[in-house]
C-alpha cells in the first residue's frame, strides 16, 4: 500500500472521529494528515512526510485556538439575542408601579416588565435587554 493512501486513510479516520465528537481540533489534525499525504504524493521521504504533517497540524490547531480566543465572550442565555428573539424588541410602558415593575400586553399576553438596575422609571419606549423567567428586563430606548 502506498504511503499516501495510508495518510489519506488516517485523515479520513480523523474526520470521522471529529464528526462523532463535535470538536474542531480533529479537523485541524486531519488537515495535517492531508498535508502528509500531499508530501507523499510529491515523493518526499517518510521523515519529511511526518514533519510536514506535524507542522501543518500544529499550525492549524494554533490558528484555530487563536481565532476562537478572539471571539466575543458568550452572553448568558437570558441575554443572548440568538436564543431569545424578544431581546432587542421595543415596547411601550404607559405607567410604572411603585415597586419599579409594570404589567403590559406583549405578544398576546400580560408580561411583567422590570427596569435595568440603576434606571429611573418613566413612561415611553423601552428596549428588552434580558429575559428572567416571565419577566422582561428593559432599558430606555
């Protein structure tokens, strides 16, 4: 069996394992294994193939870690607009109760609205910034 075939089989196994685990790092390792297969196709010796696979695999993992490290920190689920479509919506609050809450009709039912800590209650438009159970946490729009 050709050396390149072995490299391609190893790359395929790494990709299959990545699909089963859901991680991205095995995909980066399979990139290194594919580079080893290409080195074998170019006729390089086994030490050069192993070196190529190792260098490309490690660089791919480091690059992936660097890119993932730059991403914005994940918001908690209660404040994540990707999970709660109500976040960012505007609503009108006609009056506030003395305890800093209000009851308003929103999406066909009555909701309790609570101001973000440190905000002063006044009538007008508010933007939903977070959901806490069945309470909408709002900030002045």
